[in-house]
C-alpha cells in the first residue's frame, strides 16, 4: 500500500469514527430538555455535517482501496478473513449511512440502529486488520 493511501485511510477512518462517536455522546449524554422530553443536543447538527463530509472521503477511499489494495491481495490467504470482514462492514456502513437520507419511519430507525452499532464496533475490525504482522511485499 502506498504511503499516501495508508495515511489517507488512517486519517479519514479515524476522524469518521471519532465524529460518529462524538455524535453518539452528544445524543445520549447531552440531550436538550424540552416540554416533550429529551431533544437533540445543539452540537449534533454540526458534528453530523462534519461526519457527512468525511463520509464522502471515506467512500472515495473505499473505491481506491477496492481497486488497489484488495485487487492486489485477492488471492492471498494473509489478512483475508479480517480484510473481507472489514470490507463487508464498510459496505454495510455505506448503505445504512446513506439510507438515513432516503428512508423514513421504521426503515430509518433500523438503518440508524445498524449504523450506530456497527459504526461503534468498526474500530475493533480495523485494528485487527491493521495490526502490524510483518512487512508486505506487495505495493511497496
Ligand atoms: C464508510 C463509513 C461511513 C459512512 C459512509 C457513513 C455515512 C453516514 C451518513 C451519510 C450519515 C447520515 C448523515 C446525516 O444525517 O446528515 C451517518 C450518520 C451517522 N453515522 Fe456514519 N458513516 C460511516 C461510518 C461511521 C462510523 C465508523 C461511525 C462510528 C460510530 C458512524 C456513526 C454515525 C452516527 C452515530 C450517525 C447518526 C445516526 C442517526 O442519525 O441515527 N458512522 N453516517
Ligand atoms: C475496507 C477494506 C480494507 C481496508 C480499509 C484495508 C486497509 C488496510 C491497511 C491500512 C493495512 C495496513 C497497511 C500497511 O501498514 O501498509 C492493510 C493491510 C493488509 N490488508 Fe487490508 N484493507 C481492507 C481490505 C482488505 C482485504 C479484503 C484483503 C484481502 C483480500 C486485505 C489484505 C491485506 C493484507 C494482506 C495486509 C497486510 C499488509 C499488506 O499486504 O499491505 N485487506 N489493510
């Protein structure tokens, strides 16, 4: 993997995850009290705007990774299970994330729940795949 791509993956994915987690903290820990019960925190729209911008970069990177990184390693056993788990998780995050724009009612709630739970868990999948396990002979 080229240094530029590796850096871009680490930076964008970390910020994407942090912005999602920050939104969850604002949503669950700092709701605004209203006459009708707890309302959204005033920070949520700004955090989600940043998350949305980062998501565009994340999807762009996924395309780049699919073409370069995954294409090169397709036939090798190393990191295959963690790689495909991470790629599948990313695909579900993309679909459920964009479903939040285009669905309503129960489908919207379902997409939100799937996206929030899998988004939070994504860091574990990423760390397992990215842990250092020897130098690569591909793409360097
Ligand atoms: C490629 C990965 C991802 C993509 C494409 C993506 C995309 C999106 C999009 C489009 C939205 C809706 C934005 C809006 O309503 O303005 C969203 C919401 C959200 N995302 Fe992500 N996201 C990704 C990864 C993550 C990760 C890693 C987390 C970590 C926790 C996360 C947490 C959230 C949360 C909490 C919401 C708000 C959910 C709700 O409204 O119920 N996302 N995401
Ligand atoms: C969303 C999908 C994926 C992302 C974001 C991703 C990202 C990464 C990153 C950042 C590294 C560390 C690279 C380094 O330190 O040079 C890595 C290593 C690796 N990945 Fe992936 N990967 C993904 C999917 C896959 C898949 C599907 C496979 C296998 C078919 C795979 C195979 C490997 C291998 C063999 C390594 C070890 C180091 C190397 O060969 O570069 N990855 N991956």
